[in-house]
């Protein structure tokens, strides 16, 4: 089977980036011909299982994002701040890249927006995986984006969600969508091995300290600037569940549903513990 896997971002880091490269690797190892279409300019640093990688040139170098971060050579801009003309240009550039790679047995895209519109504009049958980041950070409370997503998902052969929670968020933000299927993403069992909780927390703190300043994250604009002994002391005074919640959501910037799944908690429990922990940080 020839598969075009579209992901609008990089292949390193966390979340949908890791998910996309893992899909490419496993599908390739399964004997499929996979082409990854993304913004990754150095795919050779990742194990894609032999998949081909194609990078798309974006109009004006504008990249629609849900959480602000650095992208070398690109100009990140919140999806909700894109003008209609900028959205159209972005979708057409990516859809043209997909059309140039057809025919394919499957076009698989990530994120309700912009994956839905890009898949629809490709002219090929397509399927979409919804992630929590676009739904919660950019689309919630913006009916025009929900309507656009609803129109394009109606043309998809399937929309995949990783959990019942994401299914509920999709329905809440976008409205009724046909052909929605729960497919939990799972984990890489070669990398996710049992570790002492205290040691795991120390490793996570060490990684957080090495992370360079974001320089513009609206959620915690002063975290990087003021990270130091006082933050370590504040975290050290928290009970372990509260500390874990702050580290995954406020330091690692994981969406609520991903952090809750990693910790084995309901999302409501995670939110409650964050509410209790943040005044101390």
C-alpha cells in the first residue's frame, strides 16, 4: 500500500510529532510505501523505517501553531490569527504537495485543522487523526473554525480519536461528525519502561532545565526566565501528584488529555491538582 502521511510540523519533540514519525516507521516496517509530508528539514536524524520524507515550502513562511514555539526558517503564528487568505494559501500549498505525490492508496492527515482542509483539498480519499491541541488551544470558542472543520471532516473517510475524551472534545468543539473511530495511539514499549517514580521525576526536572527559553509562550510567559533554585524549591514542597501535574502541563506543555493519560488520571483530577498546585509555584 502507498501511504501519504501529512503532518504540518516537525518530527521531533513530543505529541503529534512523535506520533507521526512512529506511524511512518511502523507502516514502513510493515511493508508499505510511506511518504511523510511535513516541515521536517532533517528527517535523517529519525528512524522512519525507510519512509521517504518531503518538506513543503510555505507561503510567506507562515506556520499555523496552537502553542507558540520556535521553528527555524519559519514564522509561527497562532492558527486563530490567520486571515482567510493566509489559511487558503497554506492549505493549497500543502494540498499541492500531496497531489504531486498521487496516486496513493491512503492519504492520512494530522490535526482537525489544518489536516482536514488539506486532506479535502488534495482531491484524494483521506482520513484524519484529531489531536487535543488544535481543539482546545485554537478552536474552542471560535465557531468559524469549528464550522470549517465540520465541513471538511464530513468529506473524510474516517476521523480517528485517541480516546473517549478526545471524542467528546471533538463533538463539543466541532459538532456531530460521522465516521469517528477510537484508536488509542499506544506507546513505544522499547522506550517506555518501568522506572522508579522519584527517579523519573528527577529525570523530568533535568530535561526541563536543559530546555531553552520559549520566548513567547502565552501560557507561562515567565517560566523559562525565572527557572532556578526557587522554582525547584517550590516544586520540591509539593506533594508528588501535584508536582507531576505541574511538570507535565506547565513545564512540558502537554495538553491536558495527554498529561492525564500519562499519569493515569481522569482529566478532571488533573485540572483539580493543577488548581491546587499553581498558587505555590
